[in-house]
């Protein structure tokens, strides 16, 4: 994470500065150094440490974020206790401690407004043909048979990432969950979060679609043969036109047979990929807002790229069957937000949901 790298940099610099201030002072004005401002900053940092806590919940601070701030406080207190330091050294210590406070404050987990979570399918039903949306929007999905071309696969309840039976869904041969179109599934900016586990010894294809809203005419999340996560977003851009962005997660590759938490955010000119809570790629060349397909709505599908009855056998049709594909493996805990989540929010979500 960004804040961790910053922590290490200023912490090392701060420790070095403290040693120099104690052993290498050539100035003779130490007794005249004014430490009032530095002491006030120490008091501020100490209060912050005493009144906040680390954790995974909103309003808490990411695990491990307190230690660098405490190190900075200790270094500043050493400056205060040293009667031989110069005013420059005192002022530098104050600047370093203020930077440490600012870095710590970046590690807070910002609240996510309930209205920002537009859909959440836990896949915990374990039986039946309904995947319930846990939000108040009621965007329930129906388990559907895949297209005959793919082998007419049927979704099945399976073991989740915790090893609990019937708490996830297994997909193959076009098996899918279909959710009726709703504009809430087509926000201008968004985040999609899910857990996935690809089958071992299955071909890794470019068209392993996990979740899609009208393919590349809306947005989709699938696997590349790399194997890496791949997100497509069609966007309205300045000047009245549209653009289609195809981007991948870069490293790491997502190995078959292992569970991964995959998150993609889109908005404010960025498409950002996260794997297991860690930001792995930030594409900053994706301006615009998500294209709205409400004029020609298509249902959202989980497990293949279009609703089973939405395919066409006509190669000239944008819904041509042979351009599509399906996912082979397990998925769980799919969430869609109408805003790009922050780094700390994504990491918090991973920590809350990980086995």
C-alpha cells in the first residue's frame, strides 16, 4: 500500500535525523531551541494514538498503521529530551512528525454510504434457483441453464472459500445467474468486488466471463489467458462520443485452483485493479462515465457474457454466440457499488471477507 512505503521512508529518515541531532551537533545554541511547537505536535500525535484503533471496520485504521506513527513520536520525544539540539533540528523533527500524522490519517477506513452498495449476492441460499440480493434494491438473480452451444450447464451450489458446503455457486458450460436489468446496475462510476476460484486443468481462455452487462457494449469482467482479470467499460466521453476501454490487472497472475478476491473500480479517469486487497494496476487513461444501456436494456449475467436467450447465430449481430463465453469455476460474494471504493475500503473489504 502507498502509505506503508511512505511510512518506511520518513521513519528511516526520522531515526537518522535523531541520531545526528544527539551526536553531531556543531551549533552552540541548543539551550535556546524553542520546543513548544514540537511538544504540541507530540501531544497531538499521542492523543491520536490513544483515541483511535486499528481494525477492518469503518472509522478504524488499517492494521499496522500505528507502529510507524509511534516510532515518529519516539523520535520526536528524543529531540525534546536532548538539550544540545539546534532549532533547525527541532523544526525538522516537527515537520517529520506532522508528516507522520498525515500519513496515519490516510490509513483510516472511510465509511461507505449504504446507498453506494447497489447489489450484493452472497450465494448463501444453498438450495433453489434464486440468488438473493442482500440490499434493499431487491435485485435478485435466477439460476439459469447455459446455451446449448456451451453445453447447457446448470449452476450448482458448492463449497465456498471457508470450506462450507453450499455457500457458493459453481459455473460451467454457460451456467449462469441472470439479474433483470436495472439502471442501478449501470451506474456512471462503479466498483465490482467478488471472490473467484478457477477450475484446475481447464483451458484458460480470453472469454471466461465472470460478470457482464451487455458485453463490451456496457461493461464486463472476465479472465484473460494470461491468466489475469480483464475489465471492459464502454464510456461516454467529452465531446459527445464514446470510448471502449479494455484493461487488465497486470501481475499477479490468478492461478487456477486458488481463491482470489478481485476488485475493479472505474471512475474519475481511472480503472483500478485489486487482488486480495492490494492495488496491482491503476490505469489513469480511462476518462468518461459508464455508458447507459437503458435505451436497449440487457439483463446482467453472472457466469456467462449474455443471457442465454440473448445470443444470436448471426455473425453480423453484436450478440453473436461464438463471440461469447463462460466461466469455469466457483464464485461468491459479488458486490456492485455505484462509486469507486478507496484503497483502504478495498483492503478492509478483503480483510473482512477473507478466510
